[in-house]
């Protein structure tokens, strides 16, 4: 997949395209259905498959830090899009100029002149442009004018519930990472860099941990989780603690991952953590012996969970 950021960059590469547009936060099952249909339709009629997305997320332009945390930051989103075998992703800077652009202008400038769109595939609730006026009805009318077809897909349902970024975000914030998996089509994951922590895991407790630098990415509810840790081209069973370590009275939220069956230095290395199942809430223990005993139990439970076929990574 080739990633472009401007119309000038992508236009010379395209002679005709099948396009989909969206923020694709989470690249969940609903998004995948839309994207995979775009790829298959493009291949069937000999066109380039293109996803158009935006950075930053449009909500962040208007609400800033009060915007809900993202399910996937840009790098991870682009990696997931590449896995769907799109030919191109056009990642446009979302600014006030783009936000104020009328749908007719966006269609003319980007879909027609830049991407030479022959088919546009959109989600069931998609709308764009100033006042969200660029809906299916308007796009269909413009398609007849400019010579492209518009197809609107039905919502994707899991257990009778529409798959949406909002629903997934709510589940993850509630710690229901196992329940979020069917909607995402994978376990929820976060990426980070290992930093120096409080030097408690190994020296004090006998359970060395990788402390992850926190970003504005979405993190599950505080507690202890069975996870897969992906580091140094290995995928290893692990236990992650998200919280404030009440036994020690921390005031800053931390993410600590104890990777089982691993010995080595991980400082400044990248780590990918796949959240499989929440084991328990954080708890304040009377002393180190109680805490160590509980960590040992957490490891045993996590091993059992991660050994099950249902817990394997897709």
C-alpha cells in the first residue's frame, strides 16, 4: 500500500479508482467490510483501490483534548489498512479549510480531479463536509453528474448490535476487552516504548516489568489483564497492570507488563500489547508478601487463559 498525503502526490499515480472515505478509528469489523469491498470491486473492474482518511481526527480540530481517546493512533491505523491490501491510502490533513469545504467542492477536487473515481463505497451512516451535507443522496446526485457510481453498505451487526467505534471504545474503557474482540476482529492492542519505571518489579517483587510510555491512545480500565506481548519479533504470554499501584500509593497512571518466559533488557524498545481478558481490579495489599502471592496467582490464571485456542492471536 502506498501512503500519500496530498492530492498532488497521488494524482499522477491514478488513472481510475474505487474509493472509500472515513476516519476508520479502530479499523473494526465494519470498517474492514467497507475496505475489503473497495479492494474486491477495484480488482474486479481494473481500478486502483483507495481509502481516503484524515489526520487529525476531525473531532480533534474542534474539541482538542476533550475528544475521546482514539482506538488507533495514525501509525497503527495505517498498518491495519495496509493489511487489507489497498493500493493507496490518501491521508489528508484535516484543517479548518477542509472542514469548511462544501461537499460539492470536495467531490470535484478530490474524488473527480485527483482520484478519477469510478466507484465510491460508503458506510450506512456516512456524511461529510460542512454541516455533514455530503450524504448518500447528494453523493448519488453528484455521481450521476461526474460519472461515478455510489454504493452504500448496510451496517455490520455482531450479536444484533451495530459495530461502531463508539461501542468498541465503551467496552474497552469498561475493561471488557474480550467482548470487544468480535467487533474489532482482533484483540485490542496498544503500542508503546519501554521506559524506566520505579524499579519495583524485579528488585522488590521478583517479577520484572516493562513500563510503557503512555500516549493519548485509548487504554482499558484500570486492573490486571492477561495479554500477549509482542517484542523483538516474539509473541509471549504476559500479565499487564494498568493503574496506580495502590499498595505503593502512586499518583500517576502506569502500564506495567510482566512478560513470562523472557529475560533481557527492553529499555527504549517498542512493544505491542494485545489485551485478551481482564483478570481483576487493582487492590491495595497489606504488604509485599501478599502482593507477590497475588501476582503469582495472576500469572497462573493468565497462562491458562492464553493457552486456550480462543485466546490465540488472529
